[in-house]
């Protein structure tokens, strides 16, 4: 993250059956979109001497959260340790366009991050990745 200057607070791998249309459409365990799954959450923490990567918008954007998307969590609100973000490890159509997607992890690094999520599920940690920033909304 930004030269290693972010903190990962939660790692949740993509569960078996994610988005499976045969499952009930809901957010509970065993349902189609279990809440909090298939994502890595973190913060650009002031404790790490980090600043958010120059993306100030917090309004929902017209881009759906897809696999590899980097988006603001909690409306981009800054916590005590900086603005919160998440990396989507799978498509998240159930989120609609309610989160500002401001970047995308490159495919090669996304495969590595997916493996990291499987081996570090339920923990935090540190990793680096290459981010492609979105320069204009994708419609």
C-alpha cells in the first residue's frame, strides 16, 4: 500500500459459493453475499506517516465495485488512523454504486493478494501492490 504506508485491519477471502444464484439473496453466512467477505480492509494511517493517495471525493460514483476495485469504505470517512478503504477480491454487485471506486489493483498483484487473503483470513498484515488510479468515471 502506497510504499507500505497503510495498515490492513481485516482480511477476508472469497468464500465458497460467493454470488451463487442458487443461494438465498442475502448477507448472512450461507447466503449469496456474506457481509464482510471477499475483501481486504485497511486505512491510510497517520501512524505510518501516510496520506491518502490524492483522491478526495467521497460521493458515491457511477462505478460498480468489481474484482480488484479499490474503494472508500464508510464514505471515505477518516478514522483516528486515516481514511478507510477496501480492495474487492470478487465482484460485489450487491453494493451497487454506493462506494467511490478510485482505483484498481493490477491483475498480477490481484492474484497474489487473493492468495494472501486465503492464507491470512481473519487477520491484518502488510502487503504491497500496484494501483491503477481511475482518471475518469467508467460508465
